[in-house]
C-alpha cells in the first residue's frame, strides 16, 4: 500500500445518517499546530450502546446522558459515535511507536487536541488498550460496591459484565458467578476466574448483583438473586424501552448509558482521580492475557458498515474489534 493510498483511506470517519445508513465519508482537514494527528490502529465497539445508537433507539429524554465525550453530530442522526480508539502519532506519514488512547469516534485519522489523546503505558498489545473505557466503568462500579468474601452475581456475560466479574474474582474469598442464557459464555467466565450458571441454576441470596444484560428478563433475574438488603448495580442501557424498564433501571443503584469520563467516581476519590489516572488504572488492571479471549477477530475498517448491525445477533462476539489500515504499517 502506497503512502498516498493509505492517507486517503485513513482520512475517512464513520457515522450514521439514518438507521443502517452510513454517512458519506469525507476527507479531514489538516490539523492546526495546536493539534496532533493520530492514525488509528485499533478500535472497539460497544455491542449494546453503539448498536442502539446506530439503530436510532436513543430516547429524546436521554440525548444528553448518551452523548459520547467527542461525539460529532446530534441524536438521532446524523451522528459519529464511539469512544475506544488506539493509535499512534503521525509525523511525515510515519507512525510513532508510542501508543495513544482516545475517547474518539470511529475514524481512521483524527486531528485532535493533544490533551484528548492519552499516552498509555504498561500494555504490550495495542488491541488490549481498546478495553480502556469499559474497564474504567467496571472498576468504578466494583470499587464502590464489592467487598471481600461477598457472594456476587453478574447477570449478563457481555464485555462489561465479564470485566466486572474479572475484577470481583480477584477479591479475597469472593464467590463470583456470571449468569447468562448463552452457554457459550461459560468458557470466558471460567477463563477469568469466575463461575458460570444459567438463570435457573444461579446462586440466590447474593450480597451484590451486577446487571449487565440489557433486558427486562435479566433485570428480573437480578432482582430474584439479590438477598435481603443486598445491592443491585445496574450496568445496562435499554435505549427506547418502556417506561417500566426505565423506572426499574433508575430505582436500582446507579444507571449506565454511554461512557462519560468524570462521572460516577466515588465522592471520596473524585477530587484526586482524574480522567487520565482512571484510564491508567483501568489499562493496568486489564493488562491480562486471559482477557484477550474477550476480543473478537478484528474486522477491517472498510467492512464496518456491512457488519455493524450484524454482530448484535452473534452471541459468540463479546467485543467487536476494528483494525484500521495503519495497523498493517505500524509493525
């Protein structure tokens, strides 16, 4: 691939102008001196949140909460969404070895303010760093609620649910069970040190339950598994759901929505735990080879429009991974 061809490919952002209708890709302007240009190498997609966004299922009442930090456009459409990109600084068409993480929408080349790109350390593989925002959400919830020796159930074995289970399983004497209707989730659950059970075989009388299935049936299971005075932490986003589901979501401990840095940090830590410190901690906690099994085989950036709405029905896909053209030239 020539540098001219690569430059043309990498200048294209990805967005949606209507449900299942990608926006036209446009060339990006050259960055100003105050900005740096970072060529994306890998990106990750939130199966739950981004599928709802690209399907146009964000309720008007939730437009503000669902905005991603660097989202372009407005809900419902047109919108460029996403918040998990790893890339390398670009200088004279060369990509630096230093890897940087950003909460940037899905695009292959990003002229961005330098403070918006976080220089990540301690992670050997660039693809692992795409777990940063999901790991941050997981550590915030676990750090505020979970305790050693707790009996903990995580209902929903998606990416966030499994990351929560992974962190909980490292608590001394904690009994952690991932609960999911898909039997295929048993293998990744065991790989991260947790138990697995279907809804009917899950342990009851739990001290703490995390709900991450995004379904009303999953929430019903979470309520059933919680013991007296136990806590239920809601990690799901329902989109344009019924008022009953939204009421149930808000009546439990904490809502979710999109990834918004600076929110939901424990009050005792909020003044000291900056965005960068949180991401650094999340990346360090998740620098574990066992978690690589949660990443699906990478799809090429050019294949994204055709595959975006299809991966939602594939129960074997936990975290869809995007591989940008620059990844082939960065090794």
